[in-house]
């Protein structure tokens, strides 16, 4: 059975690897693999601290995904021979002033109400965990179960595992349409030289995000031939993110991811084992794919308020990309019709949810005929909790 995955960001690559190692023949189609939102993402695997009010629907994917990540990362590192950057690090959440503390306290209560593990720590105890925290903070909480990965390294490991294990490399073409063929769906593609090529498959998976420049409309508007009544309303929510490194004399953070609320504005500081520190991220709906001066200014101001030692770091990378977002902030994940599935609209959580997306798509396609015994899925999902992600819900 042949599966064609359109889009090789973290979601398409994870689906492709899962299908390939389950025994399917896989083709990945993407003119610029892993250069979209995946290239910008900090890589927080934060089922707890990324939970916001009104997002209960997400728990059916986010909690199994967070549980699955440690094993999945180990398997990927073994298959690819490359690091993923996965670290079980926990998250500290700190408040800059009294109003921020009240907001974070209410959010932590909401997170506990849905069964997520977060507790109040106090600022003195928080500074014992992370000595680089500023002396004047108003409150601190800790979510020990949150983890992180390095999405650029994880994507490189997925590309390597696909190549090494299954001989699959990305077909660097743009998909322009999906039409019905004599034996199943046919993906119409355009090469860099303008040459057209059709590709037959048994199952086609749309994992297109919003692309490198954050195109409005998502797959629904950019790929022709989808059902006329189907609406996949994916819109770009741009984010600016900074990467910095300590200079020779600058101290390094202890290791937890730090999230903060500073006068009502969110900022996070994510230190990696190799010294890189990621500071992010803005949320802009201004259709500007370039890096925002105002956004960078705000991130630096708030990060330095929380961790003043970062002033001695060297800024090494500024990136802006678009989160592929939907009106209800939940992904579009499921079957569109015979031979056609969607896995897009992962908004702020695509890195965390990639492993759950892979498990869902594999479950929907079913076992490879004749494969015994089937490999266990990467994440255990309750099918009754997948209804909120129905790709038809806006149609
Ligand atoms: C600043 C920022 C920080 C973030 N931080 C986090 C985080 O800490 N944790 C987390 O879980 N998530 C985070 N996210 C969200 C996460 O990055 C996204 O949800 C995730 O990358 C979505 O993955 P994707 O594969 O769907 O999309 P993308 O990574 O955008 O990949 C889509 C791919 O599809 C390809 N494509 C598009 N159209 C076509 C076509 N017609 N034919 C062929 N290929 C096509 C593109 O070239 C691209 O490679 C962050 C996002 C941003 C912007």
C-alpha cells in the first residue's frame, strides 16, 4: 500500500516515518522540507503549561503525545543515529508583578482542574532551581512533567531515519492538486523546473501547514481537487523567536524551561544542553512574514526582566514563521474522504502533537495487510476523544 504525504514539516515527517516503519510504501512531497513553522519552533513539549482556558478538547491529543515523546525520541535517535534534542526538563512559570501572579495562579488552578500537574513553588525555591532568575519576581510555579525537544534536530533525525530505514527521501516538488484516478487518488505536482508530474497513491495525507511564508488558506485553498464543500480554514499566526549563546564569561541557565508573564505579556526562555537559549515568541496576525522589530524588542525587554544575565549573551539567530492556526485552535486531523486525510492546523502545539498525529493517521489507515504482529502505535489515543479534530467541522 502506497501513502503520499504532502508536506514535510515535523507533522508530515512524523507521519511519514510512522507509516514507513509500519510497512507502508511512503512518498513525501515538499519543495522545502522542514523550513516552515518547524524551523522556528522552540520545541516545548508542554501539555501542562501550554494548556489555556477553553482548550479542554486538546487534552485528548496533548496528554497521550506528552506521554509518548520520551520513548518516541529514543526510538528515533536509535533509528537515525542522530540526537533529537529531547530533554525531560520541567517548566518553571514565573510572574513579574502581583497582577501577573494572580493571572498565573488562576491558570494553574484551571490546569489542575483538568488533571494537569502544576504546583506553586514560591520565588525563593524557584531561584534554587534556576539561580539566574531575577531577584524581584512576584510568584513562581513548577510543572515537572513538561519536556522539550529541538525541532530542527528532530526534523533532521526524521529525514535521516526515513532514508536509512526505508530509503525514503523527500520528493522536492510542490503539490498543486489531488484528483481521483482510476485506482485511487492522484497527486498533481510541480517541480522546480516547472515540469508537471502525477503521482498515484492509495492514501494521501495533507500535512501542509501554512508553508514557509505563512500563506493564508492552508491546503484547502492552495491544493485543487479537494471536495468542493470542504473548508480547511488554516490561517497564519506569525511568531518571532530569538536564539542566543552565552559568551565565554556569561553564566548558563541551570536547565528548566522558564515561562513568564511580564505585565500581562508572555515570554519563554528555553535553554538547551549545548548552550543555545531560545527566547520566544510573539503572536502576530498582521500577515507580515518578516521579523518584527517591535516583537524582538518586546521579547528581549521581557526576557531580560526575568533573566538579566542574558544581556551578556550573543544573539545568533532571528526567525519568524507562521503557526498554522484554526478558528477554534484545534487541529484538523482525520479522514476527509476515501483515500484522503488531513493533518494540519496544529497552531502552537505541532511539535508536541506530531507523535499523536502520526498515531492517529496510522490508526485511520489501518494495519498493513499481512503485517503480523502490527507494531504498537507511538501514542495510545482514545478514538472517542478525536471528534473535536474532525476536518469537516467548519464545512
Ligand atoms: C515561533 C514559533 C514557536 C513555536 N513553538 C512551539 C513549541 O515550542 N512547541 C510546539 O509544540 N509547537 C510550537 N510551534 C508550533 C509548531 O511549530 C507548528 O505547529 C508545527 O511546526 C506545525 O508543523 P507542520 O508540519 O504542520 O507545519 P510546517 O512546519 O509549517 O510544515 C509544513 C510543510 O508543508 C510544506 N508545504 C506547504 N504547502 C505544500 C504543497 N502545496 N506541496 C508540498 N509541500 C507543501 C511546506 O514547505 C512545509 O515544509 C511554534 C511555532 C512558531 C511559529
